[in-house]
């Protein structure tokens, strides 16, 4: 028997340590929370994707009384980007969450469905998608979606 250790490298930075472009992406994700429809959870999430062509595409979570009919901010953004810019790779995604009158103190991470959906685009374009997970006190940076999804399903 062999043991395999899986590790995920996460950098923790302050907002001021981000590049101007990364701050702009985080700001777009924060602004996107205003487009969330979250009457049940009151948890407003925004996502902003930087495409290889320089465009930024945003998304926000959209809830529904039939809970499984809603969608997360990350999938909202990536499906919109994939539909409008079908052949353009994603470079980065920033995610922010707002609740109880303020942004989350610590970053949130994409759910499993969003991780798999983002991984599809990472695999399609054969290029990593950097994640910038915003929190007021810390920002986490991961170099690829696959790093969030060890032993990921990529073969069809």
C-alpha cells in the first residue's frame, strides 16, 4: 500500500498587496454582490472573471423558492462568459460575499458544483484559472481551480 498526501498552496494577502488589476477584479466581484437575489439566505455573493482578452464578466447568486433552481455567483459568471466569449480562456476569478450589512471577514470558497463547473473551463482551455477569494481581513489566492478539487473528475 502507498500513501499519497495532497496539499493545496494558498497565499494570504491584504487588499493593498494585490496588483492594481487584481484590486479591480476584486472590486468588480464586490460590486457584483449588489446584483444578487438572495431573499432567503440574505447571503449575497458576487464573482468577477478576468478573461484572456481583458474583459471582466460578473455574476451574482440568484436564489429561488425551489432552492435547487437557483445558481451561485461563480456559475452565473462562468456560464455567461462561456456563452458570450466561447473561445476565450478565463485567467482569474474573484469572489466576494456580503451579509448582515458588510463583507465577510474571511474569504468564502466556491461550492463543489462551482468548482467542477470552473474546472471544465480550466480543462477546456488547458490553462489554470487563478482564484482570488476576498475577505475583509484576508484574501486567499490559489493558482488553479484544480488545486481546490484534488482528485478531480476531468475525463469523459
